[in-house]
């Protein structure tokens, strides 16, 4: 697992469980439960692999080459997934 997957999994867990009093903490979850959230986090990151047109337009507006911006984004997502 990457740090980003765990970071997102913890945020998803906290967001969904924040209404429970007291909210269950990440560290008190079983490994199976933590892995459930990691699977969801990984799926969320995969869904973000292709930048939106708005994201690309912003990079171009900031003076970046379109293809370089898309390649950099995909490389960062792959890194978050532990692919590169």
C-alpha cells in the first residue's frame, strides 16, 4: 500500500463514520476493515487517473504544455497507486 492510499482510506473511514458517537478510530479497526477502506481508496485514485478537461485547461493557462501536464498527472497518480 502507498501512503496516499492509506491517507485516502483513513479520510473515507473518518468521513463515513464521523456521525457515530464516539467515532471508531482507524487504529481500532481490524486489518480486514482497513483493507476494505483501502480497496475503496484505490478505486477512487484509479478514477482520478485521467485528468478532467478543466484540470488540463488550468495547466495550459498557467503556461504548461498540455501533454507534459497530462503525463505528469498520470505519473503522479501511478505513483500514488504504487505502479511506478
